[in-house]
């Protein structure tokens, strides 16, 4: 029995407990670059729950630029003189937005009612009058006047736009033609002078009844009531628009009564 114990002791490493290397958790420095980033990413995500961990591990390949950026952001500071990377470094992918898509709605508005030439992907080019620009997708709606007073409408998707060059400014007559393209059929029965009179008469009546009203749009064709409701030509109850159903119903009733008294 004693001999067996002696043999076992001889076979095991003979150094005192105090000389043994201290036990410690593995750090990212113990791994190659790709494994270190993946290890730091997994360690951070495990503290946020297993479900998030599995989704993020599938979305961020180990060893990728995204994984290394995440690992640097999660690593503790090396000392008092160092700081954690700025928040902007956590943005791993902002997409491939074009200069046109990065413009603001106010920038896009400067192209409305102007003849432009649009250069798009795959060397496509389009010309026409800008009716509007969608503020969400940056898509451009172009109008081209054909023979027999017909109009061709085309849409250039925002992500496909590479460059927009202004060719011609629209005069008052052109602005009026463009504004009438999508006008309701009822308003086309009135001349521009009649529509202007209907607008001014309704605005005066609303102000006389202490209802705040302003004009909107480049041509001032839309009336805005208290900033909550709009009235488009030809300024009837059906042309009222509002997200507040109570205000919409109330103003429609007022306008209906006003028009009946005018007849």
C-alpha cells in the first residue's frame, strides 16, 4: 500500500502549491485576433441572455471587422489615460446611401417645379419636371408633357439616383400646370381665377368666425386650419383632411353650411 502511494507521488509533478501558476479566466490576449474578437463578443452577449447571443453570433461572423469593433468597444480600458471608443465606432454598417439620399427634405424641395436630368445606376438617364420627392425613400416623381395635353409620370427610386442636375426653372404658368396634374376632377371645372376666389372667400369667412387659418404650399393653394386640418381646391367638405376625426367632422360641417348659404 505504501509502495503504491510512493509510486503515485513520484509520477505526479513535484512542486509546492505556492509555485503553481495562478488560476485565472482566459482573456482575449490568449487567443489569435479572430478568436479573441469572437470570445469578447460571446462574453458580452452572454450577459444579455442566450436568445440575443444566438442571434448576434449568427449576424456577426467571427474575425470580421464588425466583431473586432464590438470587441474593442466591450474591452475594459487599459489605464486611466485611455478611453473606451466613441459611440460612433459601434455603428458597424451605415449602408451605401448615396449623396442624394443623404439630403434633407428642405434640400429636396428646392428641386420641385424644376426641369431636371437624373443620372441613375446602370447609366440610365431621365428628364422631366419634378412634381415631388418622397421624404422617406428619396424617390423622384417626374412629369413629362406629351402631345394632346397628355402627361407621362415616371418615378426614379431614391437608391438608384446618382446625380440630379437642374436644367430649367419653372415659371408661374408651369407651376400651375404641374399643380393641376393630380388635382381632383372637381377642381378642374374651375378656372384658376375661380379657385383663387373660392379660397379667399372661405379663408375670410373662417377668420370672421375666429378660426385660425393660413395658406400652405409654394402657391398658397392649400388652407391650413389651426395647424390640424388642410383644405385643398376646390375647397369643399370632401377636400378636408385631418388625422383628428372630431376636428375633421366639425370643420366639414362648417364648410358645408357655409357653401349652402352661398347658393
